[in-house]
């Protein structure tokens, strides 16, 4: 009897995992099929000709360069929004902040306001101020990513014991050593999560890249948008879209691993 | 390595109220002083001021003739072990102990070798590779102690480090502290609310009452010769006989009781520890009365007796114990008699 229960539970786990995987995987199936299809006329259930034409066309359209630019954009946004969010989150969780409500509202505002409503005005502003489009793009996306990083880091610091840092100082560690040897290692899992979210903001953005970037910076979403607005490009679009799915999945796995190591 | 620690008129206010109101205290080099006081009297604040984690509103902290008052915590040489051990969870036990050596710029290999020595000092050499999360409470505190000693502090500050431990483990920690004194003789300022712990560990016990040091003396002296009624009461003394001192004797409703040492004439309260009071027949004794209540206190019994001077108590060992209603005599041994000023206000 005592052994039956776990066995029964283990048996029930498999279908649940299968359901969860299906939830994530089913939308990708047509994409996978299209990416490997040279010809897939309408009534056919499966592609009639298999091949890698889509991938060759994608490469020809500059998908490689777009991938690199997207990664760089995501990294730049994460590099700006993560430390800023960490500092704001720490201040909100651990220190007395004047006009706290107002500060919190301002930090969270970018989620509440639709980006296209703001970016039109911002474009003229950055153009007049002479700020290069790409710089303006990174700045605007970093502000959009702030609510996520602030939220993650504030929750993390709410459960953070400053006593560890005080302990380290009485043991002879200066502010720099405390930051590098105590503060950052303890905050690492939360920082990874915040950076991941900030990266996604830059990675998946379309509207801001289009308007503020002025079309100079062709990222993966821009490429997908341009390609899918024309007909007969399904295989290319599928190949580029798949390219866009892989890096976040890898990062998600890395973040989960880091969080698990931190929890150990 | 040991230096003395001198606190000079430390004042700390929180929101206008002075929690510490002029704390003066000296810990001699290599000595252990226990700071004893009720909870919420700012005992831990004293340690935070010494460690530099908080800033006094007035007063100075000196160690070995060096004024520490304005220095950053990491420049003071005052390692702190708190009630929670706060071992760094991302480091192994050995690297926790090596932490102060690593931040002092020691090479990793040398730091670990020296840390292993400190770990051996607290008897945990075989746990070096473990993660802190896998340790028991007592083991964690031992590692925290080893880590603090690895910092080679001029003064070791202990903030109720053993109060969360089981009684048996706590006694082991007291023995360890005594052993450590033999090995490295650090200067220690220990904060506790436990009278037994203070008496067991420290040379001198300082009682912190109402933001000031009410008395600092060896534990035995503190109990038999308290400086004030407040100290006597805080240390659990219950016998108080109001009266006056006249020519070397205390005069009260109990009559004239000779005093062992000279006290100035005038009103004064006679105090005798209940543990020192002996029971005898109703015909003998310095006071006679009726037993009103007998309460067990572990292996001992507290006997409360109504006398002409008010209620008095005696603690007796296991054996014959009187019952309520019995008429008994109380012996107040002359060398245990002590007079404190009447409470003011």
C-alpha cells in the first residue's frame, strides 16, 4: 500500500507533462513543418516537397545579421535595465524613499502606457535633440523593461537579509568586497531572472524598433514583419521565426539552472 | 593581539527617546565582559555602536588607545557574531571561515590553510567541505565563531550567540568559549539576557538598566552586593527589608541586625539573597513568621514566609520542606547582609 501511492502518482505525472509540453509545442508544429517545406499547397495535410529552401532564402534575406542585431539589442537593454532595476528595487525594499508611491507609479508606468502612444512623440523629440536612432531605441526599450526588473528585484530584496552584508563588513570587507563577494552572489538568481525579462523586451520589440529606430536597425522581428507582409514567403517566415524562438529558450534554461543553484 | 575596549559616555537616541543614555564600560585586554539587561534595553545597540554598524549621538569608542568612533566597520577590527550565525550560503564552511582572510588579500591557498586551523579550533575540521545549509544550529554557531576568530579581531563582539540553541548545546558553547580563551585570549564583549550564561562565561557582568550601566562587577558580587534595589530586583533578589542603618547595624521591624561592612547611617533597604537564607525552628532565627506558600523551582523549593517586616523568601534544597501554615524561623547569615539605598521616585 505504501508503495502503491507514489507509483500511482508517478503514472499520473506523465500525461500532465505531456499536456504541458503540448501546450508549448503544438503552436510550433506548423512552423517546424513550414520551415522544412519547399512546397505545401493548400489541401495537402503535409508538405508535398521537403527541403531547406526556406532557410537558404532566410540567410539570403539577412537573417544572420538580424539575429546578431537582435541579440545585441536584447543584451544592451538587459545591461541597462538590470542594474537600474536592481538599484531601484533595493531602495524600495530596504530604504526609506521619499514620495514612495509616486516613485513606484513612475517606475511601473511604462507597462500601463501602450508603447506606440509614447514613441511617436519620442521620435520627434530624439530627432530634434540629435540623438542617434539606435541610442534612442536602446534607451526607450530600457525604460520599458524597467517595470519588470524593478518588480523582480524589489521582491528579491524584500526577502534579503542585510545582516549578511553587515556581518561581512565587521569581518573586514570593504564596500567593494561586500558587493562582489556577498551582495552579488546572494542576488544572482534574481538578477538573472530580471536580466532575462529585460533581454526579452529588447528581443521581441517591433513597434519601438520600427518608429524610434527609424528602420535603420533590422532586427529579427523587423525581418519577420517585412517578410510576412508579403505572400508566398511562408517557408522563410517559418525559418526566421524558429530562429527567434531558440535563443530565449536557451536563456530560460540557463536562468532556471542558475536559480536552482542559488536555491541549493 | 588582545586590546582593551573602552566605551565612554555612549548616547544613542531613536526618535527622540534616548535608548542609551551615557554608557561607560571598560573591557580589559583578554577579558570577557557580559552585558546583561532586560530585552529592549539597547544591549544590541551597544554592540552595533562598537562594531560601527550604527553611529552614536554622543560618546566615544576606543580600543587599545585607538579612537574607533568615526571609523568604517571594516577598519575597526571588531568581529561580530550574532544570534543568527549568518554563514554565507554560497560558500562552503571552509570558505566561510576563510572569508575574512580572503578579503584581507590573502592568497586562496594560504587563506584556506589558515581557515582550516580555525575550524579545527572549534572542533569542526571534518565539516570543511559542507554547505552551511546542511549544518545544525550548534555547528553553524561554531563555524560563525571560527570565522570571527579568523578575522583576528582586536575585540570579539557576541550578540546573544547561544540563545537560540538547546540548553545542552549552549553549555557546550560555553565550554568552547572557555577553551578559546585559553588558546587565543580574545577581548570579548558578550550581550545576553541570561544571568546564568553571563555568570558562566564572563569575568565581569555589567547590568544595563534604563540606558546606563547600573553596576559592573563579578557575577557573585553582583548578586550578593547589588549597587541598587533595581539591580537586586533585576537579578532576581526578592528579600527587601526597609529600615535604617545606625552605627554598623540595620534597624527595622526585624530588630537590630549587625552588618558585615560599614555602611553610612541613614535610611536603607536590607537585601539578602533568598538562596542564602536558611530555615530553622520558630524559636531561633533572625526573623520568625508563618509559611504562606511553597513553590517548586527545579530541584529546589522557594518558601515564602510572612514576617513582621513583610514577606521574606528562602530557597531550600531537596529534603524536608515546611508546609503552608507552619511557623518557622529565618536565618539571615551576617556575611550575606547588604544594604542598598531606598528606591527614589
